[in-house]
C-alpha cells in the first residue's frame, strides 16, 4: 500500500538530518492511516550518536499520550544515516520490534520508507503531496 507524505514532513526530516550531521538525527512520524502529516524532531539520547539513535523516551510518551487524547497517531519513526545508506542497517534490524510501524531513513538527501514487519523490514512506496503552511 502506498503511503502519502506531506512535503512539510519531508522538509523537516531533510533539514534535521542536515543540521545534526555528522550525528544521527531522529524523530516521530505523525498522522493518520496512510498519511504522514508531520515529522517531529526528537532528541537522540543514544550513547553513541555518531552511529546510533534512540528517540528520547519522554517524547515518545508525550506523543502516545497526545494520541490517546485525540491527537495525531504515532505512525512510526525517522532517523538519519549521515555516513550510510537510506536503508535499514544491521543495527536497525537488531533494534526493530516487528510492530508494523513505519521507519523513514534519510541519507545523502534521499528518504526511503520501510515497514517494520515481524519478518523484517519491507520497502514501502510513498508519494509526496504539497500542503499549505
């Protein structure tokens, strides 16, 4: 199934990845079924931010709480590979939970989208749509 992503979400991911390089940047993908409306940057609290990411647990808790109160759904996560490829790394595969959430990965100005399936990551087609700010 193709996912729709707003141009604003794409811009946020690209901007944050560039701004944080050479460290990995990360955050949340928010929206509703089949539509990523926003990408939110979160603090990377990993011990080695050059090669790993860990989304700040407080940001995750706040996003899930907001979802329960009627806010945007947490559809997945995004992170950058400043010196890698826009595909799941061996570390990503080890850390995956198989929860079927989406992962956007950005590297060298390219963004790819993946589903965290119980059997491993699978590529997800997406299209970008413009939104008025």
